[in-house]
C-alpha cells in the first residue's frame, strides 16, 4: 500500500491547457474518487499517475517517491480500464496471470496468485473460458483479477462500470467496495457518475475544467457544497436553484418568501438552493402546480412549476397529487443553501 501525492500538476496539449495546477494528497489505503463531467481532466490526471501521459509541470509521488520520469511498468500500480482490455485469444487464467508471466515469475507462483484472485472475485468456474464466453460483469471481474494478482501499491480504475447495464453497475459497485475493504489497497477511481462517487468513496474530489472544485467526504459535499457547481453536480435528483434577493432574513424570489438560516445582509442578490427531499407539501405555503408525477414505490418524484420555474420534489411514500393539481410547498429552512449570485460561492 502507498500514499499518492499530486503537487501543482499541470497538463497542456499544445496550446490547450487541460489541468491547471492540481494539488491532492491521497492517504495510504484510501478509496479516492475523482468525479466530474466529461472533459474536466479526471481521466488525464489518472493516466498521468499511471505513467501513460507526460506531465507538463508539477510532481506526482507514490509512497513519497517522485515518479515523473519513472516508466509506467516500474510504478507498481495496476489499472482497470473501461474497455476491460482483455486478450481475446487467452483464457481467463492466462489473462489474469499475463503480467506475472511478463515479469518471468515461476509458474507455481503465477498459478497461486491467479487462484487467490479468482477465489476473491468468484471466477473459479470460469478460469478455462475465453473472454467471448463471459458476460460484461464477468469480463470486468477478470480485468480486476489481472490487477489483483500483481499485488500493486495502488489500484487505478478508469470508469470501469460505464459499459455495464444499470442493475449490473449497482452489483459491481458493491463488489469493488467490498474488494477494497478486504485488500485495503490505495485506490484512485475515476467516474462521471456522482452516485458511484457517493456510494463508494472515502473522499471525493469534484473536478471541473481542470481544477478541483471541492475535496471531502461524500456527505460533507452533499450537506455543505462549496459552490454552485458542486451543489448541482452532487445529488440525484439535482438541487433546485434559483435567483432571489435577501429581504428581512428571508429570500424574496418567484413571488414568495423562502426561509433560510444563514446570516446575510438585506438587499444581497443570491442563488437559493434546496434539495428535492427538503421540500414538503403542506396545507399552506408557497403555491405551485404539479406537472409530472413519477411514482417509484417507496418514493415519489414530482416535477412542479412555480411562475414557470421548474422544481423537483421528492416525497417519501405515495401521494394522491396528480398533473395539473395545485399544491403548497414548504421548504425546510435548516436545509436551504445560499450562494453568491456573482461568484457562485457558498455564503
């Protein structure tokens, strides 16, 4: 196991600046998730850690050793790709043991390591099969097994679940998390799926446009987003956000008064944020009209409108409200968020 450190890391592709001085410390044994929209630089950062991309400026260290000029094969890392990257002409066992074969390990050790990894990943019945004979989830487990047999200091995952269907993604999330809890190997995991990030990470680095917007534990980011970008990226369904003006300790917006607990000066223009599960229906409150109802069993998601502003409300249980019905919404003041209207920073 090992710690990983990025210090003022930059990456340019010609005149295009992709990373703008990333500094990040990943602890020994930690499961760190890099999350952000497509093009934010997260996969580039991972590939630089793996030695697959050159660094334009800054330093990357693994276990205190700067690896800027160290070959990928000498960094003691193992990477799991989105595309699995399995050799189609090799069996599962041969795919898993191939890196050890390249290192010229003896056959007995290779067989032992493959056997241990196969047992961990429930691949023992498939060792003699070829990749074409496996499902997507089984192929991804083989790719993980190939990484495990090397017993690396750091595991790198580059959007490994993107090619799987929704049900299998949920199952594989649990498998990867359980694997980390068992092996305790430092893991850096890249995804654009904030649900993956929230459910798997010890800490999350939210990236946007080549910068880290916020770093913290999943619930810390959810409860206290540092800015509008993080507030709207983390959480599903997304946070409701609209503009207003502070007036007598509340926010005047959309023809109504919205309660807050923050101390902000009157007259300040703000962005008011409230998550769908922190809005309730009541006998009185702010009037709105139901547009769409999406029953999910244990929860019901409502799309409502207030002065042409769309809102999402998540209600526990079931509701008799239907499209076209007039309702009253009651936001929970304790869970309201205020952001500076100009900078987007949390107030």
